[in-house]
C-alpha cells in the first residue's frame, strides 16, 4: 500500500520559516519524481516545487529563491524548506509522487498558515 505522509505544517509569522517533510512508503522512492503542490482557499491547486529522480529541480516563480526542495532517498523522504514566508503562501501543501506519468500518488496534505 502506497502512503505519502506530510508533516511540518503550522502557523508561522510573515518572514518566518518552516520545513515540510513527506515520508513515502510502498513505492520505489528513488525512481519517482517528487513534488510539492499547494491549494489556497478558493484557488486551484498549483505546483510549488518538483525534484526528479536525478535531482533536477524546478520551482513556481512565486517561491523561487525562497523555497528549496530536496530529497533523501535513504529515508524515502522529500523536504520543502520554506523561508521568508508571506501571507499568500497560506495553503494546504500536498506531496506528490509520479513515475513515468503513469503512477501518480498524493498525500493528504498539511496546512501552512502565515499570519501575524
């Protein structure tokens, strides 16, 4: 059974930092492209960052230079380091695992709230 379990969300003040984690099980983690997506209230889900099996990364323009995605294949875990957080970063952040566009799995998400 495939599981993606996110953690690390919470309430943070503007300008603060959080690190999200997504622990995967039931998949050959190293072979998957891992991504973080977010969905704010009333908005569509959007890609935040993605890291391929070879380690190449891409980011949404809105988070580039503030967020960093990384992976630890030994721990089957992908991370999202979020710095200089803004109120507009408030959303449910979900982890995604995809392999060759045919196997696609999602976590349940973790809420990030940026507010003073």
